[in-house]
């Protein structure tokens, strides 16, 4: 009995030709309440409307499943980011645009995620917002609980957040509109040749 010849693997160029765009990991970092998920979901909609294969990996949703066994100590946060980085890498290899919306407080963890994806396909977006504004927004009441001592190791209050020193894209959600932020992100994807102008 003769076995069939193995099929050739699907190559990145083939995926790009079919999708009409390249794969990329857009890593959106910032404090809780800074507008990361808002930006990710608005960018997802804009890219989807352009016909792109796009998906949001939101930190809160990932913690409810893939990372449900992890707490919020710095080592557990690092493991959380490691897992998300590996999933994002797989999305990239599949030719998808993946928008990662996660606090990811440590520079070393973000650098490790960046190292998984070849340049120029990893884009670090810093969603900058003053702590006071994030606290005023507080959509989930987390800052209030952290200030009351009910949430130990809360980023920005009792646990550190290391802001990116040289993000690929900087948005200031305290002063800019979501539409402007999305336009800035899409312009960077176009500049890198990941999506068409």
C-alpha cells in the first residue's frame, strides 16, 4: 500500500495573498481604565470593515479561561503575559491581525512577547492615561476596591506599572478621541505594509 505524498505546508505568503494583508500582533498596554479594550474593539471593527481577518485577545477574557488558574502576583502576571504572547504568536502565524488588550505591567514581559514575532509585525501601543483619570473612570470599581485595601497587588496602586519607554504607537486616551486613536493605529499598520493604504 502506497501512502499519499505529504502536502506542502501553507506558507505565510499564501496566507497574505488570500487575506489581502499580513499578520501582525498589536500589543496595547496601559493602566486599568486607560481605554485599551475600547481602542482594541474599535480598531477590530475598523479592520473587519476593511475585510481583514482580525481578533481581539482581551486580558479579562483570557483570564476567565486560559489563565483562570493564575492570580495577580508579579510572577503570575508574567506567566499570564507569557501565555497570551504565545497565543498571539499563533494568531500571527495563521496570518491574522490580533489586537492584544492587556495591562502587561512589566517591560521585560512585553519584550518577551515582542521577541516571539518577527519585525515589523509586532506593534506596541501605549494607551497613556493619567492615573487620576483612570481612577475617575473606574468602570469596574477596581480602583475604589484597591484604595480600600480589598485588591492587593493592583497595578498602579500597590503594584508597579512600567510604561513603555519607546512605544511604536502612543495614544493619549485622556485627550484624544477613539476615532483618532484608531486612525493612528491603522496608519502604522499601513506604514509597515501590513495592510493596504
